[in-house]
């Protein structure tokens, strides 16, 4: 199914100079970039975004770490984009993430793990609406689509 998903390039990605490397991986995979902007996240946004971790002792710490610098929020589109992006991202703890994944190749940390990626289609829709206004997401031509997918995959 054609899906859109949210990626956040975290402060660890910006500070370590990995923005080009990380976005190159999504681009080369064949994901279609529908939106991208730099923004300074707020405690209120992050309390919503990480609500599932609100009972954890590190809740405030992970929110603070996301506000150290601006972040870059990205929307990628593709068939099964949510799962594709999660598999490129790797598991949460960078020390345990598989080599070849973004976290596996660039992170030594549980918290400072370079990127956020939505974990389900339902959450992707909620998260995209949290960080993008409708007019900030774009539909535009994909001239290489016929060489990225077979006709019956669409
Ligand atoms: P993911 O980002 O892989 O979907 P979670 O939603 O469980 O993982 O956690 C959100 C973020 O909170 C993680 O990406 C990581 O930065 C941080 N985090 C989660 N669990 C821990 C932990 N045990 N110790 C430190 N940071 C954590």
C-alpha cells in the first residue's frame, strides 16, 4: 500500500554532520520526499510525540535531547514506506542495531540514535499531522516511478 511516513533527523544527526548521509540512504532506496523542514521542537510537542514513554525515568531527558538543536522533519512516500523506513533505520539502541542500518552504522547510543521513524501507518498519519501543515506536504511528478516499481505493485 502507498504510504507516507515521518522521519525526524535528530540533533545527533545534525551535530555529527550526518544529514547528507542519512537522506542519501532514503533517496537511494527509492523513497519519494514529500516534505522537509528545519524546526525547533517544543516540550509540548515532544510530550505528545513521546507520550508512550511518559512513565519512564528518562522521559524529560529524551525530550531535552531533542531540543538541543533544531531538527529536520521529513515526509517520505512509497509502497509500504513505514516498514521500509523502519528497516533502514534499525532497532532503537544503536549499539545493538544491525550493521547496514542507519543506527547500526552511525550510533553508539540508545538515546542519541540519529533518527526517528514512525512505527505504524496509524502513527505515521498522526505524527505527520503533528509536525506538518497540509500545505507543507507536496505531490509532484515521479518520472522514475516505472523503474522503481512494477505496475502491479502500485
Ligand atoms: P524508536 O525511536 O526506535 O521508535 P521508542 O519509541 O521506544 O523507540 O523511543 C523513542 C526514543 O526515546 C528512542 O529513539 C531513543 O532516542 C529514546 N529511548 C527509548 N528508550 C530508551 C532508553 N531505554 N534509554 C535511553 N533512551 C531511550
